[in-house]
């Protein structure tokens, strides 16, 4: 796009060669120069953050800790967010319209709307980047409707629903098995973990975790192998499970644990305890608390930067992002003026409560 714009400018200035031969040489030479310049200009420092919030999406320059661009979507209340493989298209769960909005980043506008139902919330891109999964609630105004939530599997390229999974009550987090064949969800309204075969859409098991804690909300797999971490919002606990969801270890947290993610080495587990406004860091697999950092009000989700050096926390009721050092967990910056931020992902993709590389 930028290259074509430069060509137009040169034509208007009369600097574009008239001869086809020289024009071809000029175009190739200038394109190579432009490409090299772009690589130097937009190298590792071009990592971007994408924040879903009330009224739109904010793009963040991660290296500079600055807002880069606003995609204004009036009337929207955006929550779960995911990015296409090439980093050109965003998919966001919109509570206001009960749909997934497909947003072109360059154009800064909605290019498609995929209708779902009430209260769409958690959204995850499958590791193969061909489909996404999003949870939503039943229409409780309809007589005889079930209390069980649903999860829609959506084809990213065709932008349409492939199938729906009948889940448990108040389905929250979505995760995948290491081989990508299974879908796992936390059902906070009934204290269970649901496990599904993605290919067939069939439920494999629904594991009760009530003996361990109440309202399982966050669910995340370790970067290596099938070890899962779950936060229990109303019991102030975090627990590790094996692939069969047998308990490995549990530990107390501060009040209101929700969003969580392993660090890239899988040696640390980070948990946002939103009621106490803390990010807590636990050693893996002992779950020994080794560090804490203050965050803002209603901090539900966070991400590492693609280089693993920073942590960006969406602090919803504080209307800002908090940027922390990923080694010592000290605050590096705050990015203000983002209305009720809910979720955050990056490009290139990184470890966080809503995504993996």
C-alpha cells in the first residue's frame, strides 16, 4: 500500500521513468530499497498490542509504550479478542450486538458481523489459525431455554460458524490440548471443566472441580505438555492439573483470581487477582509465591510482549494499561485513556491469558 502511494507521488512529480525498460528497473530497485528500509524501520520494535474495550480497539506500540491508533466502533462493548495469522484482521466478541465482529486493521472498520447470541465473551484462536472458538450464553427470555452456554467454532477464512458445542453453565475460559485435537472450557456456574473432541464436537468428559474450589474461571495450558492451570475466583485458589485433570498441586492466591498464563519458560505462572489488584507470580510446579505487583481495578487479562521482556495488563475500571518489567515486575509505564479495557493480544503473538505464540 505504501509502495504504491510512493509510485503515485513520483508520477505526479514527473520523476517516474517513461520507458517501460527503465520504469521496470526503477520499480524493482525502489521496491528493494523500500523493503530494506521497512525491515530496518519496523523490525523487532514493531511489536503491536491490540486492546478490546468499550467503544473500540486500541493499537499499542509496545516498544514505546504508546497508543498508536484507535479503531472507533461506536456502541460496541468488546471483550474476547483474537488476531488472524498474518496480523491483518481482528476478531472480537461484542456484547452489545451479540456477535463476533471482523475488523480490518488497516482500514479500521468492520468488514463482517457473525451473529451468535447473548453475552459473547471469551474468544480464542485455535493453534492452527484456521478456526476460532467463542463462548456465549443462552437466551434466558425464551421459555424452556437451557441454562447451558454454547461455544461456536468459526472458520476464520470463510467467516462463518462451522459447528456449536453445548457447554456447561456460565462458560468462561477456552483452551486447547497440546495436540490441538481437544477443546477445554471452564464452566464457572457449575464448577466443572468440559473437555470436547473438536473434530466430532462430542463431549469427552465434564470434570467436577468443586472439591478443589468454586467458580473456576481462568484455564491455561503450559507451553510444554498437557499441564493445565485453573484459577478459582470465589475460593482464592490456583491449581495445576495433569492431562486427565487429576490434581497435581493447589495454592492460595489473593482475592479474585482470574486471568493467568505461564511465562515462556513455563517455570513461572502469573495470576491476576483482580479484587486485590495484584499480579501474583508463582513458581512451577511448587506454586510457591515468588513475586507480586500492584495493578489497577478489575484487571482481568494480560499478555507478555513478543520478546518476553514486558507484561501488559488491561485494567478495566482504571481505564488504562499497566506495563511491567517481566523480570523484576516493576512498573515501566501506564497507558491512559482506554475506556474499560477487557482483553489484549499482540502481533507477533505472545504468551498471555488470551493467546499463545
